[in-house]
C-alpha cells in the first residue's frame, strides 16, 4: 500500500503540469463564456442571434435551441462544447495510457521487479483518473461560479447550482467512462501511441455514431453503443432530470473498463 | 537457508510459434556468482523475466530462495535486486528521485552509508544525482542502474549484461562491488556477452543455446576443455614431421623453425613426440574460456 502511494505520487508529479493546464483552461473557458453571455445580454442580442441561425439547425436542436439562446444557456455551453469535451476526454486518454507508456519505456520492469503487486499499477491509474477528473471538473465549476460572480449583469438569469452540479457530474462520468475504456486498451498494449490511437479512434467513432443517430434515423438502432448517448446536457438545461440510467451506464462502462484492465494486466507478459 | 538461490525446473516459454526457452533445468547455489551465457535470442532474458514474474512460463516452475516466482512473486522480489539489460529511466526525474522512488517501492530499507559507498565507487557525485536523467550519458545511466540494483543489499542479484556501456575503470569498480557482495554471501546471477568478464568473476557458467542448456559447468572445468596452443621453436629448420602425433594433438601451423600445435590434456606425450628434434623452446598459451564457448555457440560441442 505504501509502495502504491509512492507510485501514485510519482505519477501525479509527472502529470501535474498537464492536468493543471487543462483544468485552468476549461475553467478559463467558463469565465470567457460568461463574458460572451454578458455582452450578448447587454446588447439584448439573443433574439437577433436566433434569427441568424439557419432553420434546419433550429429544427434539429428543437426546444433546446431556445434554452441555449439565453444567458443561462450560453454559460452552460462549456459543459458540452466539443472543444471542452475533446480536451477532457483527451486528458483521460493521456492519463490512462500510462501503463502502456511504462511498458514501452521499460520503467515497468524496474517497478515490478520490486515487491509490488501488478494490480497496483492499474489501481494507481484508477486513482489518478479519479483525482484528476474530480479536480478538473471542480475547477470548471469554480470557473463557472467565479465568472457569474464577477461578470454576470444584474437581472440576468443564472444557471441554478443544481444544474451546474448535475452537468459537471455528467461530464465527470463521461470522462471516467473514457478513462476506463482507455485503461482496458492500455493494459493490453506495449506502446502508448498504439493505446492512445485505439482509444482516440473509439472515442471519435462513438461521438460520430451518436451524432449520426441524431440526424439519421437508421443509426438510432445502434446508437446505444455510444457512451455519448448517455451524456445529455441539453435536456438538463431544458429542465429535465438526467436519467439515472444514463449515469449508471457511464459508471458501468468505466467499472467494466477498469475491471478488464486489471484482468488483462495481471495475466499478460510484460 | 537450505533452498538454492535459484531453481528452475522444466521451464518452457513459447511466444506463438517460437519456443524461446525449452524445458530448462538449472540450479544456482547460495553465495554463488553464476554466469548465464548465450547469443542474442538464446533465451537468457526470457529466463530472467520469468524469475521476476514479468513473464509467465508456458510450462515448468522457477523458484528463488525456495519461493515460487509466480505464486509467491512478491516474496521473491523482496529479496532480489535487478538490473535490466536495457535500462530506461524517466528522463524528467533526477538521479536522486529515481533512486529514492525505486528504494521506496521495495520492502527492504536502504542503508545511506551503503548507497553512498556504491555511488562513490560508481563515481556518481551529488551534482550528477541532482541532474535530470535525460542529461545522463549511456554509461551514467548504467551506473545509476547498478546502484539501484545493489542499494538494498538484496540476497540475490539478477544482472542482465551489467557492464554494457561502462568504461574499463568503471567495469573494474563494478567487479569490486560484485566481489564485496559475494563476500557478504550474496548470490549473483548475471548474463553477459563478455567472456573475459565471466571468466574473471563467475564460479559457474550455464550456456543456453536455442532455449536449451548446452553447457553447465564450473569455469575451471570449462577452461580444461579448451585446447592449449603450444608453439615449438627449433634451433634450425626442421623438415621431418613425426608421422603420427599422439591423440589430442594437432599441428595447426608449420613454419621453418616454429610449429604451432593445438594440445588437449597433459603435455607429456607431445614432449615424447618431439624427442630427437632440435627443440630450442616451448611456449604454452593459457587456455581461454572463449575458445570453448565459441565452439558451443556454434555447434553445441567444443
């Protein structure tokens, strides 16, 4: 246990710059979004903006379009903006490919020639992912509140704390889900580049599948395969509760991913 | 400790269609310095990695100090210091950070005095240890690797090509560290390509060829298998070659006043065969381990 703690602290030290940079960037992005929402609100331009958006896009988005065209909606965009989602899922892929990177570098040989059980390598990655997910999502929420306190104009409708919390929870679980999937891939690979590429391709395929299912009916029959299907922030902004089943699916994929990572890593030749 | 330091029983490891180690049996006693030899791909590193439970055998068992390397891997590794053949540390860590991390991952404590002694012998200064490893040369990384393997003063040292990349002075320092460890009763299991090194430091050698043990013998015994070269110098040119040389002797080179003879066993029969010839001098070369081992590498027998 003591050895595993040293392994975790070593990993945290190595990734701290990446995690801090990414977390401050998403927090900063939230502040920037509040600034944008403030300027639109001040110019009273939400209605004008809605006219600029093409009809097909308005129809595609349905009622969520109206919800988005508000101070509250713009502030919440960060929780499902593709750049934010991409960056945070990318962060998970970077963290979860550490076992493959250590096999590639030969560092695993040095670590596991010590009296350290193999499962600690995966447990370290799991702990690292939990800590970093929690930290980056927490900082993102902090950025949202800081932006609102400093920049929100008087009379603007703030997103409710419960809404921010549930969006953050949903985003955090999506990150954990991809962390688990990548950990399973990483546990079976000898090279970080291979593990990272496979995980990235899976992520991209899942994202496109979910997107396709929204615009092309035949794809809906297989859309359940995509974890992004279970990430529905727009519904939440519209006032609906996030279905508990969605959260459980994301948690289950994460748990299954890590369970597979434990099994594969324990059995493989290093 | 009654159990041998290493016991390998019927060990086989298959990678798909390739049989890397084939039914290997081997025993290394406590306090012994054992040289594990073989060409690249012969199965040396695979065997070492099985001992450390980094790879799982396809068949057979391996034991270290009486503990099964697979089912009791943690207890085994608590007593082992390992130097990999290709040592790669994290470049962004300093030497001190690396040594500290690897020491903390073990269950044995590191005596600061002993580590200091190792660092001094390997000529790694405090300034060197404060530098990031990406700034280290290959030799410095090797020296750091040696220190990390020895620093807990383990009962068994498994060293894969330990002197590769070390300059002659550092090789000498390494041998001194090895002698000291052996004097304290530590067992050393080392693979090497450097036959002169094996000849110098090992008590016994095992030669693995295509995954099977081709030779297992004390170094002295192996040396005895080697043919000596005897140069016979004459007072004048000799054109009469004895019709028949005794068994185990063979003239390999003839010059007007000098013959080179390859001799196995005692030299008495050679001297008898040379009787009557104007012999001025005899020069006997010490048998070399290399001569035997190279023939084993090639065809399996000397």
